[in-house]
């Protein structure tokens, strides 16, 4: 089974290319965007519209209510279920949340979820005593973790008590839950042009009803909505609470979106498996053709 990852910073142009590729390959698209899993957050997350989908099946949109916790582990499990159901089809994994993409392409570490009973016992122990236990059961972790980082020490000891295996070993052992092999592609543009696109996109979001969308969600969910801390929503909530002006909120959305794009660049550039395409130097048609050729030989 084969798939393509289309990654890159916010506003770079992933959606249009992914639809075109999906149509050519008769593929489903799986969103890899940590904000688009939330119901009702459409305008502010630039969620693909029914019209833009152009008949292509999309997964992992509108999965949970905005006040529900949704972890990368939740994402991985759901996507792996989807992949194992549609093994006969090609798949495109599209988005800018690197951790979500990695959880599917590489898997997540084999660390167990926290055990509250064990953790409560460990929390009552003296920090020095705990660190001595860690040195005994997992000297590699004791070398890597500062003795004053009690929470991290607790977690390492907890994992050993749960599994009988070292935290230093399990934390590096990834479990992948699907049989897909992925061609990893990332898109980029000149930074100045990308930031101009981001600024313009925020203006279009405001024209398309971002303020009204946030008002509706804030009235529905109240202060709990702030906890998920998504760009575009947090700033408008500050405006609704009379903490800043609307103009200040809009400028903050633009600034925070640009900063987010920088962090996304850093994440994806650190992964040398990606093939990068510069939309300033190649046309979308050229990129489309090159990806299809590479996919044939995957």
C-alpha cells in the first residue's frame, strides 16, 4: 500500500495540489491538521469546503467537539483504522501538523499511558530517593534526565514499574499501526511571499465570518474554548473579552500565524526524508507531474 504526504507551512498551497493529486490517483485525503479535527472550527482553520473537495473523500475533519481533549495518540489510532479499512486505495496525508504526520508514517513510541496509582505513590517519594531508583533501574535515563526534573524522573521510574523495561529504550521504540509506505513531499515559498499570503488569508477569514464563528462557539462552549489555544480563536476571544481591540486581534492572528509557519518550516526541514518543492521556482503542474513520477517508483 502506498501513500503521499503533502506537508508544509500554513498558507503555502497544500489544499489545491492535494485535490489535484487525489483526483489523478483516485485517492482519499486524510487531514493532518490538529485544528481541523474540531467541529465548527471552519473559517479560522481554513477547513476545505465541500466545493473545494471536488468529490474527493476527506477524513479526519470535524471529529470532536472543541472542548474535548484530542491527543496525537487518538489521531494515530483513528487514522490507522481508516488506513487498514481502505488498503486497496491510494491515500494522501495532507497538513501542517508534523507530529500527527510522524505518528502515522513512523508510529509512536511504545510508552504506556500513565498509571495514576503508581504515579501517586511516586509523587509522595523524595526526589533524591526517586533519582537513586532511576540510576539503579535505568542508568541511561539517569544520565539524560536532570535530578531536579522530578516529573520526568517520576515518568521514567513509572514506565519501568509498568513494563519492566527501561524508559530510555521504550521511548525510542516506535510502533507503526499501518502497512502504508509514504512518499514525503513538502511545499515552500519565498518567506516574504508566504507571509503576504498568510496576511491576506486572515483578511479573507474575517470577510468570511471568522468573528461570527468565534462568537457562536464562545457562547456555546464558554471559557473552555480558550483551553485548546488555536490561532484565530484565542485572539478573537481576547477581543470579545474587551482585552484588545478588533484591529489588534487581527494583527495578532497574522503575527501568530507567521510565527507558526516559521515553526512548521523548522520541523519539516529537520526531517531529511522530505522532498521539497518551491512554488516560486516550479509551477504547480510541474510539481504535480514530478510527484506522480516519483510515486510510480515508490
